């Protein structure tokens, strides 16, 4: 599969210029009816209704046919359905499933207050279900041998002890059953607004290294998925161990310029992957966003040029933009504003 080939290249040749783009379509693990995005009218205004699972499966098919992303992350239920329907037959896209759903990922639950409380670990799918969709060890069906496991440290000894214990249990079980994983480390979901971003990033970096220091090679994650806390923080983590492959998560939807600047900043900071969910899923034209991200990291276009191309396509195809061009070309992420590329 394409991602595994790139991971091998990254480890064997740290000076290589490769970069992987991954589509995180596991949003249903952290939301409800609103997961797949709003249905908009002819003026791009929300109608109060939302796209359904059938719409989402079609979006998956379109991304697979486009054949640009290196990996797609899905919930077990959607992965199982897509595999059963042959969506990935003949595709080189690597498949992964979300292995756990900590309480802080329930950010899309309407009227919920889960994100206001320190993260607690929880794991819905059994590892056997990720591997083959069944507890039956004799089943010949295969879904995937790669899963995403996420942790959130909140600088609270009791909460973080529970998080570390749950991750250890998952790691050992995964190793016994033959499931590989990559590790997503979120920024603290409570109290982070009171901490300078550099200091927050240093805290997260130290938590990552301390978490993995006692893990033998057989149980270590294939790569990391972390928030972008600025170029210096990213470079610090990347330079600690050239064999520790670092990827950047996409965060909130933001503007199209935010998406393009983030993927470029990730590459320049030494990250090897960008794993974007809402930035792709909620776009007016997800396939164009993916293509333009690829062109940005391949140094074919600058982020500002990518935004212009994107809006030209929307206009040509009669798709109303959610944001006018003059707003969509702005950088709104405070961290990205410190490292934007030249116009």
C-alpha cells in the first residue's frame, strides 16, 4: 500500500522530500447527525439539514477514484461497509480505522458539554473488529491492520495516569493480535487557552517522548499525528529522533488559505504527513482541496495561488463559495499567522 511504502522511505532516507496526504473520514466517532456537513442552498447558506451516510459513502468513493490521498481513516462501521461494497478494490490507498473515541473528540455533539471536562479514555471497537469485523478468529475477511489511537494529556496526574494505562493496554493487545497503530496526541482539551502556544507545544512534545520512551520497537506507533503548535515546536519534535515520523492534524475547518498554509508549514517544519478531516470533508469541493494540497506540498503552487485556483473552479462549476474570495484568502489561525508563506 502507498502509505507503507512512503513510511519505509522516510525511515530509510531522512533526507527524502516525500510527503503523505491523508483523509481523516472518521468524524462520525466524534459527532452525531451533523457529522457529514450541512446541506446548503443555492447561496451556500445552511438549510438546517445535514448530509447523510449515503452521501458520505459517495464522497469516499470519489476520493478513492481520484487516487491522490495516501491513506484514509474511517470508523469501523464505515470501513466495514466500504470494504463490503468493494469501494477500495484495486486501490493503493492505505486503510486505517479509528481505534478509540476519548471523550474530548465528542466535540460535534449538539448541546453537549463533553469538551469542557478533562479527556477520559474510551475504546468502542474491539481490535478483532478492526482487523476483520468479527470476533471469529477463523474468519478470512480482512478490513485493515492499521488503526489510529488518540490520547489527550491534561496535566492532571489522575487523568493522565488513566490515559497512559489505557494506551498501554491497547498497545499490548494490538501487538498480540497483529494490529499496527499510529498515535494521535491532541493538545490539552481544558486549560490550554491560558498557556502560551510555545509552552503548550513543549509540554505536548515532552509528553510524547516520555510516553514512548519505555515502548519496545514492536509496540511503537508507525508515526505520530499532532497539532501544529508552530514551526519551532514542530522542528524540535522532528529533530529529536529522525526515525520518529511526525504528521500534523488538520484541526478546525478554517479558510482555504489556512488549509494550504498548514500543509506547507508542516512540510517545511519537517513533518512527513498531513492528516486532514474537516478541512476536506466540509469544503465546497473536497477533491479540489485534496489536489491543491498535493500541488502545494509538491511546490507547484503557493498557498495564495491555490486559493485563487480553487475559487476560479467554484465559479466555473457554478458552486457558490461558503466564504467570498477576499475572506477565504485570509489566514485566520493565530499560529499560522506567525509563519505564512510569501504571497
